[in-house]
C-alpha cells in the first residue's frame, strides 16, 4: 500500500513535469520536506501529553526539514516556482501529504519512515539521472547564492545534524558551479534515505542518536579510555 501511494505521487509529478525539471524539483522539494514536519508535530504532541520525550529525534528531523528547506530555496532561485499552478499543486499536495504522514506516524512510526525512505530514494535517483544527462551544461552555470551560503559559507551545524551515518565535520561540499549544487542535493537525499532506514531499526527507540550527540559520546569514551591507560 505504501509503495502504491508513493508510486502514484511519483507518476503524477514525473508526467506533469517531464520537460520542466526546475518546476519538477520545486514540487518534489515542497513535498519531500513534509514528512519531517509531520514527525516533529507528532513528537511534540507526544511530549506535551507526557507519552515520551525524544529530543534526539526532534533534532534530527528538524535538521532534515532545514536541509529540504534549502533545497526548496535553491529551486525557487532557479525559477521553479514561477508559475502559479506549480505553487498551487505543490502546496495542495503537501497539505494532504502532511496529514497522511501524521496519522501514519501515530499508527506506525516504522511505516511512516519507510514511506519517507521511498520518497527520498526516488528523489536521489531523479537528481542522479538529471546530473548524468545535463552535466556539461550545469558545469557552465553559476551556483545560486543560497546554495553557497548553505553548503559552504554558513553555519554547518544543522547540515551535519541530519546525516546520521557520518560524524560531524566529515562532509564539506565544494561549490563551484550549478553541477556541484545538484551533486550536493543528490547526496543529501541519499543521507535522508540512510537516516530513514536507521529510524526503522528495531532498537532505534533506545539507540538512535543525533550525529553531534553520538560524536560527544565517542569523545567521552575515548577520553575515559585514555585516562584509564594513563592510570594503569
């Protein structure tokens, strides 16, 4: 059922925007960030009701939404939202999608994360195909300022925080042209897939950590080992 819903969404977007990639990416990014809004909303609700408190999950999902938000800003800077019909379709779809994921997350977080995984996998392959087909042209075009500020010159704490398969500071993109920007976006989508898979792990409720939290734990453990060796 989940695959069917994702395939329907993908089919509609792909058919409508086959010849307009930036508009297609604008719609895709508007929709792609919605699950993280849904996750955070439900987690806040559960915290308010005293059901559970998952600060690490909130941090990571907010960082994911922040990342997708900048993808959206990049597509807007490229003119992807120029037409009213594209903005309307993207926002209307996002509104429905938000509530679908909210209820799905309340019923089964694992299935909600699987839904998100499928959407992000599609996004990854979409950008990868776009890069392979348009590499020469993209390398001749300048990178949008918003991309430079997010990936290179800005505060990269939030950029690190959604990549649960990596240590903080490990990934630092090079941005010289529009091709580099789309490489970053494609690779971001892969990181979202990895994080969605990690959230589906049976022990995730007790073991899941944000990258910075996991890094601090590692540093403390290393320092403790060093101290024991010095004492011994």
